[in-house]
């Protein structure tokens, strides 16, 4: 996902996700929270501690990490 999200968009998505969780939709909650870009510092720590496969298979939005570290940062 190359489009960046504003802080307001991130907060709105988080609120929608919490509404889904309150309604018992854990899958919808998970899908929406993973659509919010992971901060680069968290992505870096997750890669170092859990591995690149965890991030890739997890379906996390890594657009901000890619913008900061480069497109192939998971492979290095």
C-alpha cells in the first residue's frame, strides 16, 4: 500500500475497528487494524525479533517502513 494515511484517517480507522470489536467481529477488527500503517520503528523491531516472514504473512501495512527503509528492507 503506497498511499499514506493522515493521523485523522488512522484514528477514524481505529475507531471503526473498535466498533467492530465491540460488535463481536474480531476478524473485521483485525483486518482494519492491520490496514493502518505500522510505524517504521515497530516494523524494524518486529523484523528483528519475529522475522520478516511474520510481517509478510501477517498482512501488515508496511508502507511507512518501506518509505523509510526502502522497498527491499525486509530482504536485507
